[in-house]
C-alpha cells in the first residue's frame, strides 16, 4: 500500500513539474525570446552574486562551527612529536589555498554578475594576453615549490627509520580480520621472528619459539585490552597483516601505515602527551569556570547522565583505515600514554606469551628440556649455594638442597629434567676433587616409616648411580635414606610436606 | 543583438555548396541501406550520433542505479537507528529484520553498495556515459567528418559496454552478493573468497565485466584518435580544433595507454583467483589455514591499478573540461581565453597524469623515498590546472553572458573544480596525506573534483547539445531548478566531509559508533544524508526533463540556436547519416571568433575577408 502511495506521489510530482515547465515555456513565447532571456540573465546574475556572499560566509561559518575538529586547534592537537609539523603544513596549505579559493570565487561570480547578457552590451574580443598568462603560471609554480619543499622536508623526517644505535622501543601490530594484535618485546627489548606457517589457533601470530627472542614476547589481542605507551619515548611500530590489507591508523598521533601480508612496514613516532594530560586539556575550564569545550563535558553514556564525562573516559584510539572486509569499521583498540615509570611497571606485570600459553604444551619445541636461559639461571643459583656452603664453617650450613632434582610419584626414577641439576652437581664434584659428599633422601610422613626409609634410600641411590655413571669415584660419596625423620617444615600442611620431600647433599670434606 | 553589433548573416547550405569539399558522398550512400529499418537505425546502429545517444541513455540508467545505491548507504550512515525494513522488498536478505521489526542493512551488503557505487560511477557513467557520449557525438561533427573512421568498431565499442553492463547487473543478484572490496579491488581481499563473500562469484563477474569494458574503451579510443588525426575536413588544422576535440583526442590517447595496464592487472587477478598463481599473494593465513601461495606482492597490484587509476581521473575530467571550455565561450559570446595555453595545459596534465600514480600509495608501504618524486610531479599538476581555471574565469570577463542551463552548469563546474582541486594540494603533499589518507577528506576531494565537476561538465554538454541530438530544447525552468538545487546541494553534501576528514574519520566505515573520536558527527551525517536525498531527487527531475523533452520539448527552429561557430551547427536540424547532405564544409578559421571586429560571431566555415584583423 505504501509502495502504491509512493508511486502515485512520484507520478503526481512529475506531472506538476512538467506542467511548471510547460507554463514557463508558454510565458517565454508570449513575452518574446529576447526579453525572456534577458530576464533569465538578470535572475541568474543576481543569484550568483547572492550565492557568492552566502557561500563564502557559509565556508567561514562552517570552519567556526567545526573549529574543534580542525587540525592543531583547540582540543584536536596532535599527541605525537611529529604531529604539530604536519598540522602546521596543513594549516599553511589551508592559508594559501584559502586565498586562492576566495579570490577565484569572487572573480568567477562577480564576472558572472557583472557581465550578464544585455541587449546593449557588446562582448570584448580578448583572446589572450601573454603577460597575464605568464604571471598566473609563475605564481602557482612558486607557491607550489614552497609547499613541496616544506612538505618533503617534513615527510623525510617523519618517515625516517630509527638509526642503528638510536634508543627506541619496538612493538608490533598485526592486523587480522577484524582486530589488532599487539606484541611487545619482553625484558630482552627485542621482538622475535615469526612465520605465517607457524600459525595455530593458539599461536595466532606464528611466533618461532626456536628464536630465543620470542620467548619473552608479550602479546595482547583482546579488543578491550589497553595498549600502553610511554610518553616521550621513541616507538617503532612494526606493522604486519595476517590475511588481507589493513591500515594502522591512530588519528591523534597523525600516524597511518598500511599493514601488508608478507611485507612488514613500520612507522616511528614519539607520543608527546599522556592520556591524563590530554584529558585535562579536553576538560579544561575557562577563566569564568565554564568548560572550554562543552561537548567534552557531556556524559560519556548519553543514556546515563550520572556516568563519567566524556573527557574523563578519553583514550587515544587505534583504527583500521584500509578496507579489509565487512568488519572493517570495528577494529578498535584503545591506547593509554603514561609516564615511563608507569609504563615500565606495567610491562613488568605483563606475562610472556610463551610462558603463559605455550610452555609445556604440544606446540612447545622445548617441551621436555630446559631452555638455555633456565639452565644458566639454575647453574648460577647452584654455584652460589655451593660457594656459600664451602665457605661455611657450621656443618648444618654445608647441606645443600637439590631443588630441581625430582622423582616420579612413589618411585625412585629421576624425572627427565632432574639431570640439569645433577649435571651441576657433577661439574662441582669434578672441579673440586677433594670434596666428598653425603647424598641424602628425605620423605614426608605419609605412609609407613619403614617404607619411607626404603624409598628415600632408593632415591639417594638413584642420584648416586647417576653420578657414578658420570665418572665420580664411588669413595667420594656416601648414601643415606632418612625417610621422614628429619622434617624441615611441619608435616601438617601440604606445602610443608612438599618441602620435606627433598634430596640433599652435604659436603663432608673439602 | 546589439544595434551596433553586426549579426553575421549567412546561409550555411549555400556556403557549403559553394566552398565545400565534394567527397562524392551521395555516390556511395544513396538510399543508405545501413540505416533502413528500426534495428539497424536504433539498435545496431553505426551512426555516431545514435551511438552517442545509446551511450548517454545507458549512462543515465547506470547513474540512477549508482546514485540510488549511495542513497541506501547514506541512509545507513545518517540514520543508523532508523529501520530500513521498508527497503526489504528490494534488497531481500541483505536487510535483517529483528523481532522488534527494525531492519538493518547487512555490513557485507553495505560494502557491496559502496563498491558498486564507485565502479559504476567511475567507469560506466563518467567514462562511458561522458566521454563515450560526447566523443561520439562531437568528434565527427566538429572536425567535419561524415562519421567515425570505423563505424563498425564504434558500434562494437557500445555493445561491449552494454555487455559489460549486463554482466555487472547480473552480479547484483548473486546469493553471495556483488563484489564488496572497494572499486580499487585491492588484493588479497579481492582474490580470496575466504576473506569476503563478495570476493566469490561477485568478483568473478566484476572482473569479467571490467575486462569487457576495457575492450569497449579501447575500441572507442582507437576510433576517436584515428578520426581526429585523419578525418578532419579541409582547413581544420590541429590548432583550429575546438577545445572539446582536443580534450576528447587527448583523453582517448590516455585511455589507450593506461587501460591495457588495468586489463593486465585484472588478468593477473583472474589468474590468482582461478589458476592458483600468486602474483599478489604472500604469507597469508586465512580461514584456519596458511596458504601455500607465496612470493607475490599486494603492492604490485596497486601500482598496476593506479597506473590506470590516476590517468582515469583525467579521462573523466578532461572531456568535462573540453565541454565547459566550449560552453563558456559560446554563451559568454567571447573567445576562450588563452586557447593555446588551454591546449598546452591539457597536454601537460595528460603527460603528468602518467607519472603521479603512486600518490595514491603514500601510506601503502612503498619506500618513503619514492614518494618524494611523486609529490613533486603531483603538485606540478596544480600549475596547468590553475592556468585553466584562470583562463575560464577570464573568458567570462567582459562577456555578454547568456545564462541558460548549460552555461550555469559550466560556471558551476569551474567553482567545483576550484574547490575540489585545491584540496588536492593537501592530499598530494605526502606529509599532509599521513593524516588525510583514506579519510572523508579524500571522499570530499574526489567527489567534488571528479564526481560533481565531471557531472556538471556532462550536464553543461547535455543541455547545450540536446538540440543537436534531438532537434528540441530541454526545458529551461526545470534546468535552472536542477542547477541551483544540485549546485547548492552538492556543496552541502561534500563540504562538511572535509571536517570529518580533519578529525580523522576513515572512509568506508559502516558505522562510526565504535570509535569515540568518530561518533560525534551523527548530526553532520544526518545532514549530509538529507542533502544527498534532495540532490538525488533533483537528478530524477533532470531525467524527467530529459525524456519529456525528447518528445515534447520546444522545437528547434533555426539550425544554430546558440550562435556558435563550430561545424555541428551547420548541419540540418534533422541531421541524417553522413551529417551533411551534400558536400562537407571547409574550415577557414579557428572555432573562437566571437565578438571579433564588431561581429557577434563568425562561423568556421566563413572565409576570412580582406578587412579582417589577425586571424587564426
């Protein structure tokens, strides 16, 4: 029914319009062609003159209306160190083009008004003027040169990569349909390599865990997670894509670069203002106490007048600016620029992706063995302990617990990872040929005391056998199974019992 | 007109009979067996004038569809909360109606609409509909030829375009939807059906359609070039050609050099899609698997695409510039100012158009150093463009301007070209482009400078040469309503978009609600949508005027109603196949002798008299 009415309306309007046309055509015929044309000329000329004023006024009025969205003005200042340069260039270009825009429009519409056709007017025969033409070729050429030089100067500075020794933080952004995945280097300060064929549902970036640098990398992929950046530090973003083109776009930083599968790109920038400071700017008040930018004082949630104000909820936003499919418009991440100290604290709290999601799973290439870094750490630990023990005079201080020597439950079979600690012990004994030791096994108090004695004895013997196999002389080692007779913690708690199940060695002579 | 102005009196038939060149036309074409029945006259016609009308009416058909699509996606952007359930009968499953009866546009189809809007407008309307129409209509008529060099190829050019249209139209009805990866069709999105359902059968039909379209452009272009070079009548030297012909001629050359590159890019896309090659693919993990397609580069496609894509904007705007130059001169009753400078500007723009393509790719991951060169060449284009603008304005100076719809649109064109051209200076400067790239600032820029401006050139052409096409005038009152509404409306649509761009609002967003920085333009977006609907309605008014005037418009009573100097107005009102019934006219002067020596205008066919001042 509505469709029918719509069609009827269209038909009616068409008829009316055609009738208007017909009537005016008849009127023209009655009045005579020339009179009608002259009248039309007057109408159009006046319209153009009126349009000139209204148009130029509207252009300026619109700039006033949208002033808070203008680059480098009011609340829309750049939040990166290179940003103001670009804003300045924009405004410089706006200045020059604005002059041209106004002058040409004044001439265009003024001439249209002034030289409207009249019966008594004679058109000027003015086919060319070389001097004029040279002038208006030269002037744009000079202005263009100015803008090109300024533009390229800024461009080459902004787009330059970091120098080989330049201090900076490198992070990585990967565009996927339809989200951004961020990766930060861990304590080593370097991002590890990745390869798209390594990608699995868990390892969504395809990190190569054989590359040590990957092991401490931190990944943040949830849309709600804040991306923290330190103020005043140079950031180099490595920009990659997993499936189709994306574009890493942070309008407030004046940062934009395509993300391309198979072709990593980068953008280097330095955040220059913290989120907190930016919020303060947005929420600032005039001298008379009224808000400088009232639109930022509106409630963040329009439905809930009690909610925080917009400026209080402000974050910098990361968007996608290259069409990547139907969810293109939704790839939002929020960015929080904080002080360097706060950023470091935050980074310390972040967990390595490898350790939280990969370590020990089937995808872990290091499953069943220690990482080099862990081996090194344990060795250092062990060495400090024995040095302390060697220096000690009290017998009780010459006992060293082998924290990383473990047995399978209820048996005396060493776990695979125990060998690292035992190797440390072997190296120690090898280096200090005068040392003799007592190898001791301990259990908790669960089960029969006799059985515990046997188990602890078997376990101490397993250590003994391992060292013997490695070539330690048998007379340098004695073996004792203490069972549950020497607890170091209470056996009433699980933690205590855990502590009591242990393997130790005591330096007897040195 | 004026009492002291000599209105030249001449009888073109007599003049051509006396002075004209006898090419024995009648010996060959007696009875005109090629145009004898309805099919050969109106459908498979080889007459350039009929083919021009075919291009124009097909262009109008596509313009309505393409602009209609923009209204639908503007409704989504301006009124995201409103129900679109009423449009479900048209769009079917692409409108999802929830339990409350609120219909929302599917994002997938939103992107399909955006893509189709761009493709249709750029290729089918502003290339075929504009250049196709007026190159066909005016080249033979204005250079004094009986027809195109090859009427058969000319006919085939239209029918390849028609076929391209049929394929594209069919793609609108696919269950997976039409192609939705943007008119630029960047891979990998356009190559991988896993990435977007529009990249399935929709993209196949899209590429097939556009390859057919390239064939059409090339057949037409070869013809235009050959005709201009070889079929100019006696006396019509290159420097006497009207600027329209210069524009069509150079446009055809640009098209001939650049469209094959686009075709090659499309062939490589087809290979990547259908044969498993990897020209544009590398290191991709999608749909749960890592593809075995490595070694290609998505950026390579962008180079190939923009090697056409940038010249393409001049393929669109140069014919409009030519039409506007001619219309401004005729209706200001003055010679175009700086004719030679105008020609050299066209040549300079055409040359530069081939070495600026990467300014679309400043942020695409190409080496920043390369951008330096493209910035320089891009901003140099501003110089010939500025020369053209100043010359148009000076053409008005001291004129005796006859304001009719054609002239209004020509002046409107100059305004649009200034407004849109100046924003190009921002975008061509790579440093500023960092912030502006792919934002609404770009949308505003290219819509004004090559969308609206090109349309204005086309409208100026249609209103001006409608009498030549149909022997009747279009209605002036409706034409003026059409102009003022569109002129003001177009600014209302696109001006605010500059501010969205400054705020960094990216283009091709289905919704702005996700981002705090983009969400506060809801009022502006509503405003833009309302303006777009009004402007769209005004274009329907133009269509009504157009078809009404074909049959019911005011009849043409004299053969040269505008007092123009060019040859098309020396043909009979009802111009037959072969254009001139007897001999073909011989040309004695350039096309711009208006107001010279106190004479209102001197047609090109009039010999130079002894007492005349310097002539061209």
